């Protein structure tokens, strides 16, 4: 479905009709410094085909744009560049990624979206940059990629917050079972990494050599954001590994504590049982049994011993 | 055993006889833009030798094609290229790989299969691409390699499903011993990796420089699929490592729980034993013993204490 | 806020007024070998804009200098270089980093500080190097970067001291729960690494090729300090990983000890209970019961057995 | 000790005397396409010196050949190449490596062996390749290196078998202590790795550029075998790491089982003890005591409770 | 303090006075092929300054040579090379490193030592190589670096011996707490690594390109020794990691054994307690109590049961 289609003349938008006939018409009307920006959402094979034919796209790239399981990448074709990139969103320990496939030609920018948030904000941002837009579609490409990549850092920040939650839980006083959450975060971090890392190298190359001279600082800026996101992901990854290890250590500490409590408790109860057992024996000649205060004395001894042991364990931290 | 042998003229198949004499004949009949596609299955040394002589293959490559323990690779010989690649299939936590050795000459494509699924589908797919086929055997090579590599991603997806099963088991409520399965998956992942990773670099090189200009986007596509499979394998690997760690943590949690139950249970039973022990002592002067309601009161005290302790442990989660 | 603004003529400082008008004036007055050193602290967008306009800075770099969440980097623009670097300070297991953004032009050095310690010392150090300063702003840049990077090694040394504290605690006789501290140190080390590592490569490049010929040894010196800091960080990282593992082992050792104590204690108490139980049985024909010295003999046997068991356990290290 | 010394003329062997005088004589007699193959075993410094002088070897290389603690390597000297390589054998979880140092000159091949298996097989294999041998000593070098490297894969396969044994033991029903064996295998794998890995890069270089044009496919073949061995070693390494982790998990599982058995057993025995304790109390008014069937009823209750608890534990898998 | 100062003419030593005036004198007297070798120990800033002025050293390098906290490195200055290297010694699980800073000029070699063993042996070794020494100071540099690097392998060998001790302890029959020693060895290995690894790359570069043509094989030899030391360090590192893991597994095995002993012991003692408890009940109608052989029969049953249980546990390895 063609969502938006506009001609930019000297950086100013002139909307056209949203069907493919007008696409051809618009293309034929493009002046020297104009370019066309077409936005498509969840296209059918047919739609994609027709747009691809109009813009002269390479069939493999068109197929890639349809499939929506691309690895993030930047691929040069003879007369256009294909960029596959992923929007990333995060909520409730869950990373969701959506694919945006972009074709950058000399006089057009085509964005193909599969699910996920619209690119309206990116377009608005781009349109706010009238001066750069008058330089052609590369500036529009920058706006789109920048708005997507900027979001990576937000997601990384949210993940970092969740890692901090996990830390608090792991090292908190309460007994918690955090391994499941740590694992889930780890899994999402891996997915995030797969959306971010493959882009680093080709964007870096764009920034250094492929992009037009005056656009390079802009793409270097994006490369920098990607590098920052990637470093954040690496940090999160390391922290989660360590949090899992630390969780294991905490569990061991807890078990040690329980073991000591068990030992202390068993000892305290063993004393009256053993003493009472002794005075429950049926020997005929047990002088203590006939003492008038034998029983209270015995109870007192038991209580005294138990109390003493209890205090000892308490002091040494076993109870 | 020669399984298939066909001349492709302008991209259209003309089957020939399946014996080696007709192979020589077919070779001599090849026109300017024709090429020969020969498929061999589990060849004997002799068969391989004869075909190799007919096509002028390098003796080392012929030997490699026979041995069927090749590392996946792409090797340039003076007048042909040797490609060793592995088909991968997966079922019941078990990766099975089979070797396909391919010779690409200027006017022929020879595929040598050792066990494993037939390449009929790949051939059909290739034959559906008449236009590219008319460009020679490189297109046929692409069809074969593509059909094999495409399957890698399916296998990776199945492995990912199994990893999810393991996760469910590890973090589920039931007590399970998952280390054996995690280990098995890890082992299969390693085997999978050894089939996939060595190919990445040479295919990448094919895509960038070695393949004919107009075939490069196609091989770039394969390189991309390989990269995706490799990233999936890396992810699976990381997840399995973490799952094993998390399993260890789960086991610790379970042991902590058992330890606490043991402690709680021992305490509950220690109370009646200790009290009964006291009233089982044989002191002459134990006033409680002669009370009419001594016994029921004693039972009540025991029951009360046990009940209180039970509730305390229940509340604090130890039982 | 402009904090300092001075013209350096032949390496000698001539302070000017601290407002942006005088900045323009100072710029226009610069002689052949003079340069301007401007220091700004926590600038507003407006201030930054004005200074950027005066010095002809690239808008992207100006934006970066404002944002204060830069990745450490060195970026070449057409007529100036942008350097983003972080001051690092450490106290109480807590790494704090502050950003310093630097613009190096042919005739000016602009430092933009966001929080963190002042750069006065760096400026003083630079002013002490009159001869190099007379060569232009690169020497001033060196002084600033050097004073920041020198501090990295101090911080690394402090971290190493803390790691040693952790080691003492882990392997000490007392039972301590060190996983939380190890984790915190790990986290801070990761943050430290993110401040240091991205700088290595661009500073290395400055040292090898980008800086003026006679300034290169100086930047090589900085590169060396960075390398040393980075190696120290790697070491700390490894040590912390190992300390966590060793802590786990220590916990296991402690649990083994507790387990043995529990076993020994339970055995010692089981003996009197079992023997007393036997003599508490109500059989009519139990000859020992009527022996005159039956009771003391029984007590002696119990004491003897308990003593013997106690000594055995003591000797074998279980108690 | 000179073990073998032969001139190869057109690929055909002509044995000469095995002393160093005849070595000089043989050298002086060498025709255009002949070459000399000398094999030395455990040489003394003197022998090595004399041979080195005859063949014009670099003193450093001669020293290296004597020392027998070389790192596997390929080193170019001005008029010969020095190759240090290790034969690897494996039995009873024990890797043994022996050094073979090889000098390749334009007209000679000198192999110096320190212990380890003879190279007779390699020589036989080489002599079977008359045609290639007529091309000079490089073919002989290939034969020697190939026969050594081929053995690497066999050793890797044996190691893999042992890893499988360990797996069976780790995941088997019996309680085994496998950490010691896993560690030993890990240690041997590391030694194996040190024999194999350093060779990869220089052999790769030989295969790509250094070797004569028509010998390159052969060295590429060796490089390939090395790569396969190296991948096998990596796999084994990973599997052993994981096996150790899995072993830890298995131990935890076993401990959990023991813990549960202890808990179950303690509970079953606690019931009769507690009940018997109650009826062992000496209260005067305990109606049950005077019931005719009090005792059997009590026994029945005890037996019933124990049986019930036993079945409950059995059912939940604790016993 | 200048320790040694000698002119080498045609490789033959001519000692001069050890003060800085004679240094200048000696420098002025140097003939075409002579060179000066100066050795300084623990210099003051002043001494270093004077020597630096005489030899025309770069101020930064002079400062580095004084500081004695250099990272091992090789730095080219315009007319001399600065090499910082560390002597490593090992005793009692303790790595000690000392810095040696070396300046190599066209006609001089200056070695600056900070603590640590003297370089007398290196000098003697160098002087024994008259022929190479006559080629200038590079040969002397080789002798010094070689004598230091050779020692690395000895230290690595000693570390390996200690690792073997740890292994014996970890897998021995005695219960030992090895984590502390493993950690200490790990820490020393890390320090060792920091002394060795940074040198690899620059020495490699010396061996390939920077050193004079005929000196290259010698520096390649050093590079090789470094590579071997580095590989040994890597191996040790891996082994220590695995030893710690294996130690954890051993601790788990021990705990399992203790747990089973506890369970077995508790069961054996529970039997007499439970049976005696039953016959200690006060029911009026307990026929066994009045049997003449009731008591001995009861004891026999208890003894029989305990013996049976004991044998069962013994057989199954729990006791």
C-alpha cells in the first residue's frame, strides 16, 4: 500500500496522488534538483513489483524488500542502494523489531515498512531540514535512518534500567529467583544485537566513503550512535552474565545460611531429647530420679543448655 | 553413478544419455552459449576419474570430491572452481550433514553428492530461471548453492524452537534435568557451525569479486543468507550457554527449597519428640504426670506448638 | 558560560574579556603565530551557537558538544577537529565520568566542559610549556588530553586497590558475601572501559599520522598511557571474573565444612539418644537395669562413645 | 645421525652413502633437475653443524633445528626455507608431540627428526609420486608435511571419541567423577592446539604465494587439512568446557536427589519416634495405654502413617 | 648511576671511565664502525638528563626512561629508537617484573635499568659474538633483548610446573581448598602477560622490516620466543580457568559424598531410636515385653537391621 508519495523541489514538499500511475507521472515531471519520496506499508508482491518497475529497482532487491526477514545491511546496486534496517521497540522485557527497507536512487527515496511504527516523524524531521533536503534524497535517507537509530539508544537505556532492577533483586534482602528474568533479558539483548551490529560496518563505510562528501558528517553521526548503542549492548550483555554468576553466588550464600540454621536448630533440639532420654531410662538405681527437685533441676539444666547454645549460635551468626 | 546429465542451450534443457561416453559426446557438441550440467551420486573412484578426465578437472580436486570429508570451501583451479558445501538437515535434536562437491567450469557444472537429499529441486528451480541460465553455468551454480543455503535458515529456526523448548523446561515448575539436552543441542550447534562458517568468507569473495559482474548480486544474496544463519547459530550458542548456567541456578534454587523444607520438617517433628521425651522421664516427683488432664493438655501443647511452627514456616515460604 | 579566553602569542598568555564580542575581537586581532584558547563550562544552546558561529564550527559538532552524551571520539571536519573525551574520577566503588568536548582549529582551541573538574590544571601545565605552545593550539590540546588521560591510570590503580580488598575479603578467614561488591566493581570497570577504549584508536591515529610531525611523539605518549589504562582495565576485568568464581568455590568449601559439622554433631547426639532409648524400653527381663552400677556404667559408656566420636571427627577435621 | 640420503633424478631415487663426506660428494654431482633428500635423526650439535655447512644453512636455523623446542613455523632465509612442524600421536588421553625440522633449498630437502615416528612412510609416499618429484624438493616437502598433517585429523578424531566417552559418563545413570578426565582432555587439547595452530598462517601463505605455482594446490590441500584439524580442536575445546559445566549441573541434580532422599527418610523415621515418644510418657491418665488393643492399634497407626508418607514421597519422586 | 660504559671497535670492547665527561669524550672519539654501549642503573633525573643531552635523546623518551612504569614498547624517534622491556622473575607464586629501557642510536646503545637483575650476562653474551658486534649496536641490542626474552620461557615453564602442582592438589584424594592458589597464579599470569604481550607486535615489526637486513633473522628469533611465551601464557590461563571450574566440581562431588554419609548415618541411628521408642511405650498389653528373651531378641533385631543397612550403604558407596 502506498502510504505517502511526494516530490521535493528545493527541499519543499509537493504531495502527489498515492497510486502507482501518479508515481510514473511524478517521476517524469521531476526537475533537475527534485526528488521523489515514496512510502509503502506492508506491500503485496504485486504492488512492490509495480513500484520496482517504475523506479528501475533490481529484482533481487525488490524480493528482499518483500520478504521482511532481511539481515540489516547496505547493498549497492548499479543504480541504486538498498538499505535494510530494523526499528526496535521494547516493553515488558520484550524487544520487538520491525523491518524497514529503503531504496535510495539518484532522484528518489523509497521506504518499505513491514509492521512497526510509522515513519511519519522521520519524514517530518526531514521536512524541517529544508536546506539539506534541497540537496536530494540522501538527506531524506539520513533523516529516516537517524530517527530509527536514535531510538536504539533509548531502547538500550530501558534495557539498562531493567538490568538495574535485576541487580536490585539479585542483591536485595529478599530471596528471589532471578535466573529466569536474567535469561529473558539476555535473550532480548541478543535479538537487539542482531538488529544493530550488522549495520555498523556498512554505515561506517557510508560515513567514510560512499555518501556524498557533505553528507558524510551526518552519516558519521549515525555511525557514532550505532557504536554507542553497540557498546551499551555489550555492557548489558556482560552485566547480565555477571548478574547470573552473582545470583548463583547469592543462592550459595543463602544455602549456607539455611544449612547453618538447620545445624543450629538440630543441635538445640538434640539437647532436651538426649537428656530426657537419659532420665527416661529404667535403671533401678538412678539417684537423681528420687530427688525432690530432680525434675525441676533437670528442666532447668535443659533450658540452660538450650539457652546457652542458642546464644552461641546467635552470636556467631548461625541463627 | 551419473544421475543426470543435460545440455542447456539458451537456458533450455536437452537431456542426454547418462553414461560417460555420451558425456564426451555432449561436450564435443556444446555450442557457443551452451553448457553441460552433470549430476553424480556416491561415485566410485573409477567413475569420478573418468568424469574428471572428460572435464579436465585437477586430480587433487577430483580426490577431494571423492573423499567426502571436505571442509566447506571454494577453491580456484586454473580452469575450474571447486566448491565443497554441506546440506544440513535436522530432526530429533540431531544435525545430519551431507557433502555436495561442485565443479564449475566455463562450460559445465558438475555436482557430486555423497548421500543426503537429491538436488532435483535445485535443478528444477534453476530450470525455472531460463533467462539467467542462458548466461551459463554460474546461474546453475547459484541455484544449487542457494537451495542448500536456504535450508540452513530453516534448520537454524528449528534449532531455535528446540532452544525454546529447553527454556520452557528449565524455567518451568517441574523439576527437570535439562543439562543433557542442552549439551546435545550445543554439540549439534557446533556441528552446524562447522558446516556453515567456513563458507562465509569464500562466498563473500565470490559475491564481491570472483563471480561474473551480473551474477554478483545473486551470490551476495547467498552470502547474506549465510551471514544470517551464522548469526542465528551464534545466538543459539549463547542462549544454550546461558540456559545451562540458568539451569544450574534453578537447581540451586530447588536445593535451597528442599533444604528449607528439610529444616522445617525436622523442626516440626523435633517438638513432640522433645516434649514427649521430657514427660517420659522417670523422676518420682513430676506433678504434671498425676494431673487428671495432664495428658490431653500435653497433647494440646504439642499440637499447638507444631501448628504454630507449621504456620510460621508456611508463611515465610519454607514449606 | 565562557570561563576563560586567552590569546597565546609566542606561547605567552594574554587574557581577554570573557564574553563573545571580545571573542570575535580577539579572533580578528590574532597574529601569524598566535592562537586563541577558549574554555566554556556547561554552555546553553545559545552560547554554544554564538561561539560556534564565531569560530566557524560545523553545526553537527556544535550539537554534539552540547548534548554531552558523546562517545569518546576524534572527528575531522573540513577546517577543525572535534575531540570528545571523558574525565574519570573514582571514589567509593563509583566511577563518575564527565564529558569534555574540544575543538581544535588552526588558530584556536575550544574546550567545552559538562560538569566535572575544571581544566585549570591542564591550562597551567600547558602554559608552563612555553616553547611548545608557541607552535600553536596542538600543544594546548596535548596538555588538556594528557592531563585527563594521566588521571585514567590513577583511577585504574585505585580500582586495582579495591580489587585487592575484595581478594582479601574473598580468601580471608571470615565468612563474607562478596558477590555484590565484585559485581559493583565489574559494573564500574565496564563504565570505565567505555570511557577509555573508544579513544584508543583515534588517538593512535593522531599519533601516527594526523598530528603535526613534531607533536606526534607527544600524542604517541598519550596513546601509550591509554594502552596502559586499557590493559589495566582488562586485567581488572579478568581478576573480577575470577574472583567471583573463586568466591563461589569458597562458598562451596564453607558449605562442605558446615555439612560436615552438621553430620558430626548429629552423630554425637544420636549416640546418647539411641542408648538411652534402649534402656528406656520396658522389657521385663533386662538384667542391666537391676545392676547397682548399671546407670553410671551406662552414662560412662555414653560419655566415652561421644568423646571418642568427638575426637575422631576433630582429628579428621570435620569439627 | 644421518638416516637416509638419496639423490632424486627425474623423480627416481638413487641412494648414496649415509655419511657427510658422501653428502658433499652427492651435492657436487647434482644435475640440473636433481635434488638431494637427507634425513637426520636426533643429531648431535656436531653432525648438525657439518650438514649445515655442507648445505649452506643459516646458523640460526641450524641452532633452531637442534634445540627441538621450536614453535611450529615457516621461516624464509635468503637461500632456503626452514619449516618446524610437530608430529602428534595420541594414546590413553595423552598427546605426545615430536618435532620435525625441515630445510628446503633449491636443490635439497633436509629433514631433522627429534624422537617420534620415522618419516619412512612419507618418503615412500613421496617416491610413489614420481612425476611431481621430478619437479624438485618442494614435492618431497609436500609429502612429508602432508603425512604429518594427515595424522592430525586422526588424532582429532580419537580425541572426539574420548570426548564422547566422557559425555556418556557424565550423562550416564552411574555417579561418576568426571572432572579430572575432562580436565586432562582439555589439557591435551591445549597441547594439540599449540602444535597445530601456529602452522595455519604460514602454510596458508605457502599455499597462496610462496610455493611454486603448480605446487600451490597441494599446499592449499594441507592448509585445508590444518583448518579442519583446527576446527575440530575448537569444537572439542567447546565441548569439554560445556561437559564440565554439564557435569556440575549433574552433580547438583544428584545432590538435590540425595537431599530429597534424606528429607524423605528423616520424615519416615520421625513419625514412629514421635508417636512412640508420646506413648512413652508417664502420665497417670492415658486411657489408650490400658486399652487391650492399644498397642497393636498404635503399631498399626505408625505403620499406616509411615506407609502413607513413603508412598507420597515415592510418587513425587523424592524416594 | 653509570654502571658500565665501553666503546666497541670491530666488536672488541674498550672500557672507558664511568662518568659523563668521559661519555662525551668517548662519543667524540668514535670511529667509523665503532659504537658506545652505556649501562645505567636506577638513574636520578639529573644523571638521565646529562646522558640524554650527550646522546641527543628525545626529551619524552628520556622522561619515559626515568619513570619506570612504561608499557613494553618499541618507539622510533627521529634519530634513535626507544625500547622498553621488562625482565621477569618468578618465585613462590610471585611474578616480579623490572623495567629495562633501551636507547638504540646509530652509534650507541644505552640501557637504563630500574632494579632487577643486572644485564652483565647479556653483555658477556654479546661480547662473545664479536663478529655480529662489529656490525654495530643492533647486535648488542639483540643480545640484551634475547637474554631477557629467553628468561620469559623459563618463567612460563615454572608457572606450568606450579599449575601442575595445583592440578595434583585439585584432583588428589585429600580435601584441599585450592581456589586461593589458583587465583593467585591467575593474577601472576595476568601480570606476566602484560609484560610480554605488548612487545610481540613491535618486535615482529622489527623482525620484518625495521631492523637492518642481516639482523632480521635474529629479531625473528626473538619474536618467535615471545610467541612461544605468549602461547604458554595463554595455555596456563586456560588451564587455570578450567582448574577453578574443576575444583568447583570436586567440591560438589565431596559435598555429595558428605551428604550421602550424613543420610546413611542418620538412617542407621534412626533405627534403634525408633524401635527402642516403640518398646519404651507404656501400653499395658505389650506381649513382647514379658517374653523372657524379648530384650535380647529386640537388641538382635536392632543390631541386625543396623548391620544390614550399614552393609547396603557400604555397598552402594554411600558410606
